[in-house]
C-alpha cells in the first residue's frame, strides 16, 4: 500500500512534524519505502528538533524499528495508519491540533464519526453511514497508540469512556453485519458451476477449500508458504506460525486435513492438483496469476480471497454481497454444528479461545436444526 507522507508534512499548524515522524516510524516502519524516507528525515536531528520531541531524543535504530514493527499485525498497522490519517485530516479541516492531541479534540472527532454519515466501500457498493461502535473504538485505539509510541500523554479520559459507552447504548437497536456462512451446499453448487480446468480455477478451488477446512482467517490462508505444507500419504498438515491471537508465534498450530477422494470438495485432492501446477519451489503457497495464465512469484493478497469466496457464492446462485473470506471460517463452524459435532471439537479446529464467540456461529445453526419451540409443543401433545 503506497504511504505518502506529503499530506502530513503540508499541515504545519496541526501536526508536530518531528514527533509525528518518529511515531509513523514505529507504526509503519516496515512498509515499502517509508523507512528510507523517515531515516533521511531523521538522520541529522537539530537541537530544535530534539527539544520539540522531548524524551524521544534520538531517531530509532533500524533494529529497534524492525522489532517494534514486528509486534503489530500487518492488518492492524494498515487500519491504524488509515485511522490516524483520517484523524489528522479532520483536525486540519477543523483547525485542531492532531499531535499531540487533547482528549477534547479526540472526543469531538469520535462524536462526529458516530453521528454523521461517512463514505463506506468503493464504486457501485459505496454507501454513507456513521461508523459503528467497534470502528469508533478502533480509531480511538489508533490515536492512543500513536501518542503512547512517542511517550506523549494519551488523549483518553473518563469523558471519552462515557462517550464510547453512550454510543454503544444508542447503537443497540442496530444489528451488526456479519458474513454469511459458506455451507457445503454452497461450495458444491459454486464449484460445480465454475469448473477447474485452468491454473486460475485450480488455485482458487485449493485456496477456498483449504481456508474452509482449516477454519482459517484470510491471512492464515494467504500467508502460508510451501514450508508450512506437509503431505503425508492421504493427509495434509498445515502449520500456522502466526495468527490474530498469537502475533508473536509462541504457539504454532499444526492442523491435519484428511483426504476424502470420493468427494469433489476434497481439500487434499484440490491442494495436490494446485501443487502440480505451482511446482515445489520455495515461497508463497498461493501466488498471483496473470491474465495470460502465467504464474508469478507474488503472494496472493488477503483481500483477493474475499473475491474468490464471492465468486463461488455467485456461481451457486447466492448474493455475493453477503459473503466474504470470513464466510469460510463461519461456514466450517456452522456446518460442523449442523452435522452434530461437539463444541469442543469445533473449537479445536477454529481455535476460538472464547466459547461465547464460537457460540455466535453455533447457536443460530443449532436453533434452526432443533426447532425447539415445535419440539416442545409436540412433546406436550398440543
């Protein structure tokens, strides 16, 4: 993602430039091109610069930048970068100081995000709506993280907490939009209509089925390398080194997928077919393919997995807008619950730490299956 700093440096009255450069170094130091630009900007700090940034008296070393950046998941970096950029733009338009910001400024920003319509999506899917409570909280976290990284006072006080709590109360009537679970019936119909004769379709089938059978988050699929895949007889073992809940990689997970040769949805068969096309060279498991059908060495993007899922859903006659990459994870949990798998076994695969979160997938499926009201009335004889 291109990260241009010009829009920040052109706002002298709203941003403490030297301090902001240090912060952005912490958050996006490993993004392409940014580290070099910031390094040049901070290579020879003047006495005035050192006085302005206070305790952050020296630019961070490359090693320090790398270690700090590695602790923040890539998706979080992108979200924080976007959120803080929006905050700075708002401060510029409203003649407020973005950094270091006051709690009052942050509250005013969050209140507008919660009450005024803002653009969502792109192209034909673009809509306008206030930010949801979770999005407002994420923007607050981004602003606080930027300030904490520079040892500046965090612009969050009790009034800010009450504002967030109040917004959650007022938003109770609205239901959050969740991706529809992709059940086996949708997979069967979708892939049956799409076929798998080209390298592109073979890759897409393997990526979607792998994501479904490991109940994976999108990055857990697209960030797999060849070194994470092991084929033993009729089974495939996938190693997940890092995840949303284990960003440090302290507890790598090795997931087993058994073959079902008689099924057109066999994930092992799909993966083996893709590996015959891809080859055994080290690197990303799923790579991009040009329009001419040529395989590249570039990794398939996480966002592209959602496109694949939508394509399968559309081929199955479903509304693709209801589906995303998360539909794979939700689909596995929901299908497993419908098929009678115990909760502990589903959690073992999805790796949910919270039973309450998993219940959000299972309960709707089980309520639909059980028909509790009808059974109670039938047993009562009425």
